[in-house]
C-alpha cells in the first residue's frame, strides 16, 4: 500500500514506474499510457471531467428538453401567456402600471421548479421565454464558441510557434512582433473592438461572408485575440527543442523542414498543447461570456450564457435566477475544466508551467 | 432612464437646471423678491423664498454637449434650459399651460406681418450676460450664424429663413433674412414661407443668444456666458457639471416668465449605473435621480418610497418604422399586416407596465390627439395580408439598438418573433445605441424595419408630421423619416397646415385627420406611449414639483422641506 501511495502523483518517468512495479510490466508502454495511468489516479481531475461532460451532454440534449418537457423553443415568446402552476393560471409576465393607485411593475414569472409540469423551471425572462430552455441552448452556443475558438486558436498558435521556432531569423522576428502587437492590447478590449465592429455588418472579405449574429464571428474574434497567448510559450518550447540532438540528427539525415516540424518537434510539444487546449477552453468560455455580456459576442436573440446574464441583470433583485443560473453554469464549467486541465498537466508533464495568462 | 435621444428628438423633456422659482403650485410665486446670495457671488435668487444651497443630482451619461448650438439631447437641454435663454420660451408651470410660449429675452411676443413671413422681436432692455456684457440684438444673428459655423444639428430648423441656405453653403457674410438694430434692440426675421411653428423654433436652445464673439467651436468645457438665471461654472465630461447662479440675472426683468429658481447651486454628478443612482438618492446622497429606476425596483419604490416618486407621461411615441422604399414594406398590405400582428398589450408589459398602447403618431398629451383604433390585434388577418401581398418568406432584417432603458432590445426581439409568425423570414440586427440613429438614418443602410421612438422637440404637431413623415424632407443621411414615407396627399396637407399661424380648433381637427390619414397608410407601426418616474430624496418637498409639458421635471423650481 505504501508503494501504491507513492505512485499517485510522483512517478514521472517509465524508469521510476519500473522501479516500483517491475520493469517487465512497464516496458514498451508509451508516455501517453503513463500519463493516463497518472491521470486516472487523480480522482478530483476525473470528477471534474465528469462534471464537464455532464454539462456538455445536458446542453446537447437541449432540444429534447425543449420539445418534450418545456414544450417551448429557446426563442418562443409568451409575454401575454399564462401557465398552470399547481392548478392555477398564472401570467408568465405579470400586468403592470398604476393599478388601484399603486405602481406595479410587469415582472416575469420566477422559478417554478416542477410545479408547472416542467415548464419555466427557472422562470421566464422579460419576453416570457423559458429560462431553463435558453440556459441549455445558451450552453450549447457558449461551448461551441469556447471549444471552436480554442481549436482554431491552438491550431494557428502551433503553426506559428513551429515556424518561428524552427526557422528563426526574420520569420521568427515577424511572428514574434505579431505576438507582441497583440500583447499590447488588453484581450477583452481588443475582443470588444473587433466584436462590436463585426456585430454591425458582419464580415464580408476574402470570399468569406459572415452575417452579423453568426456564431463564427465571436468564435473567430476570440481565437484571433488569444493566438499569441498560446503561441508565444509554445514558440519558446520549440526554440529549446530545436537545439536538441534528435532534431539535429534528423536534419543531418536530410529531413526537410516540414518533417522536422511535424514529426520531430510537434510530438514533443503535444503534451503542452493538450494542456493548453483544455485550459484555453475554460478561458474562452469566460471571454465569450464577457463579450456577449457587453454586446460584442453572441447577438440577440441567440442565447449564450453571457447574453443570459446580461438579460437577467435588470431583474437581479426580483428574479435573480435569470442571471444566477447562467453564472453558476459558467462557474461549474470553467472550474471543472481548470481542475481537469491542472490534472492533465500533472499527468503529462508535472514540471511544465503551462497556464493561460492575459 | 432618460437617455441620449437621437438628434432631433431631444428637446423633449428637459427640465432642469437652472433656477427660477416662483410659480408652480405650492412653490409660491411672485416675482422679484430677493432672498439668498448665489454661490457665484450673484444675487436675486429665489423669488419663492424657498431657496436652498445645493440641489444634488445623480445624472446619466447621456450629455452630448453643453453648448447651446450643439447639444441635441434631453440631458444637455435639461441643464441648459435655465442657462441659455432664447428670445421666446415656455411657461414654467405644470400641465398644458406649460406649452404656452412667452417672451424670454424678447420683451414681448413678436409682431408677425400679415403674410406670416416677417417676425419682429424687440429685445428686453438692460439684459446682461453672466460676464457682465450687455446682450445685443446683433447677438441673435451671430448666434444663428454660429449654429451653421459649428455644424449644429439644429440648423435645419432655420432653413426657412431667407438667405439661410446660402449662408449654409458659403458660411460667409450674413444671413440676409435676419436684420438687427442694436440701438433700437430690434430683430427682424424674414421667412421664405409662412411657418406655423416658427415661434416654437425660436424657443429652442439652438436659437438661444450667446455673445457675438463666441468661438465657432464646441464650448462645452469652456462654458459660454449665459443669459438665464444660472450659468455653467464647470463641466468635466462623464464626471460632473456645476451650475451656479448667474450674478447678472434679475428675474424682475422677465415679467415672471423666467423664474429665478430655488437652488443656489446644482451639482450634477454623472453616474454610470441606474441602480447606483437610485440607491444613493434613496439614501439621501442625492436629491434627485435623473435616471429612470430599474423596473426591478419599482416594487421597492412603491412599498417604501411612494411619497418620494412622481409618475409622469411625457409626449412620446414608440414605434416600428417600415421603409416604404424597400420590399416588402413598399407594399401597404405588409405594413398593415405588421400593425395587426403586434400585440401592443405585450409591448406595454415589455416596457415594465409603465406605458399605454397606441396606434397613432401623436401622443395623448396633444390637444390634436383623437384616439385611433385602426389596427386591433389580429394575427390571422395579418397572415392573410402577407399572403395577399405575396410576401410570404420574404427576407427581413429587424433593426434595433442596445438601449435597454428604452427597452429597444426586447422590442426588436419581439418584432422579429412576430414577423416570423406572420410568415416573414426575419433576422435581428442589434447595434450600439450611440450609432443607431445615424445608421438607420443613412439611406445606404437600407434598413427595412426596426425600433424607433420620438420625444417632441417642441409642442407642435409639425414636430411630428413635418420632421418625421414629410416626404419632402427625406434626406440621404441623418434622415428622420426612417420609413421614407412619401405620400403626396400627406405632404400637401403638411404644407397647408404649416402655414397656419396658430392652432385653432379647426386646425387641430385637421391635424387629427392627418394623423388618421398617415395611419391608414400604415406609415409606422406605433405601439406605446411611455411613462416615466422621477425619484427624489426624502429631503425634497414635492409640493414644489413642476412637471413641464416639454422639459419634464423643472429642476429650478424644486424646493426642500
């Protein structure tokens, strides 16, 4: 048992593992297998992954919930509608005005949990839309933007890092200055500037036609502004690897640049890339929420978690669930991804200092 | 929340600032009685005997300029109403009488020639600017010229003055239609055509007098000398405006038309959040909250602070414009379908309940208003009309702004949902409020349908029909006729009524008919007239509260308990 405990998080190499469990058993196992062994012993990281996957699955099942439980789509409005709550008809958005000499505000119905047959579980918004339905659909959009932008961001960051690190010289200079240029602007401000501009007329250049309101716009904006934050640390790793003997050996054997970059260098930064990818998803979900909250991300009436918080802020006192529900969803998602990302980093390369900062 | 209104609508509700007092119910009255000394060192303050040292206001961020030639927002005009006086102005009183024009810097109402084209004003004797220099008749001509030189958004109001268009092109010489005589203190204005609302235009801030040597540039942060009971001491954009008494103002010279005001000073702090402004006002850190309280807090206001609020109905109309030049809204049936399809009761709830449904252009505060019921909610009929028009499946973009205080985002989303219901393929485009009006007012945008609202510039039907619905006034940019509504019969009727020198019962009846004529053509889809709430600290005596038909709450006549 003592040996078992020792292997929890400290065994970094095949040699160490072999010393503990026997060389024959470990021989031939890949670094990925070793990482998986370490990861699966990190219960907190796995639990976080489970939470994240649960959120993803719930969001993917949004149409099922909308059609068979709530019986309303994410944009179905019921301003003048009523709903049966424990056998009583209740206005989804109450009447307002000066009633009996008193000032009364029109307020949407609050969380009904399961008193209304699965409808308006988390209440309604100002347009009488079901908040729970919009939360799930909004989650889908936030995840699509978060994961999509992370994939694009990491792809270009890898490409630029490999080019800069491998070739050096003026190519490195140009790419590094490009990174520096972006570093000069606060990420959120740059995102707001680009997002706001594209929110008016969309993007219609280089044969690409993206209408305002298209989810590709926040996805591309977020990926674009974060490329340097992933690319620069990766470039540093590539520069370091470029001087290693195995790279020089490959070059001396006539390997072409593409082969060196993608067969020698890329596999050696893969673990960092994977960790970056996990962490940047969480980062991008938060950034999407911030941009959408400020009107520079996902556009009305498409829901996203940030958009839902913005919609709910004006009713934060009387209907706090409108803003709290998407807020909690963001916290859970980001927390689970970050904890899992940390676990992944510990499993893949415990010495690595991989984190997203801006 | 009272926010920046788009150009041309603003005048509206300005109330504010400066000071005067007297009149209004409960506030005492009588002119000329001196009380306290002003913070600026001047005298002749409140004539009501209810002067107090400082009126603390929590303001929103909507001030565009504090230059009378440039400002075109409620926020700007509210402050400047009692700072920069025009030749004519409005009574500082509650109710419909507030729409009555009275002489401000002019000693009497103008003499109008029999053909209605020549207006002659005589300046009051002995009026001085806050810097001590005398106000001269020639300052009027210089002030109008300055409007052109600084590209004022109000120059369109003066285009009927002979020579104004020529001056607009050359920006040199004089405006031939304005002649002044400093010695005789007379100002003569010649118009190309009779104009029924010309006196109202003479009461706008754009016609306020400033010294002839005022710089031809924005002077917001270096306030110009004023003629009113107050002067702007300092303005730090997005931070604070300090308004103090004008030491050279003497209310007794104005026959009670321009009261001296009760506060010796108004410190106007610009805050960025309606909730914060409300909380601080209720705690007594401010005396008045310029913002509209969040709907979320109305229950709290009613329960705990009912005696600190005033609900009012300003003259406004919220509507959806429909571009008559762009399919499918070039088809009358489609425009009528939209009118039938929107449920105005739903839009009242979207406005938090503080609104009344409407189906016409003029708001109910107008004497020319006669309730129309042309388009009761009928979704089936709307769908049928769309089919008859052959517009089913037509692509439509709904434009709206992100101005939450005007409920614009929700109104846009509601309309998009409705248009989809009646068979149109509607998309939504929400853009920043700061660029919304200029964007949809640009013909190149080809905006099809969307959110709009209008708060009167002055209490006259021409400010609605001529400015918003006259096909002869459609422009390429800065267009106010977002519907591009151009109906020959309507245009002719506007031209005819424009010549009427006064609003007699017969003329008012004609305006009623015009309202109906416009709505039969479904130029717009009007939906609500919005109400507002003024919130005060517990120190304020609301017995002094004056709600002006045009400028809304009059800051100057308020008093403390």
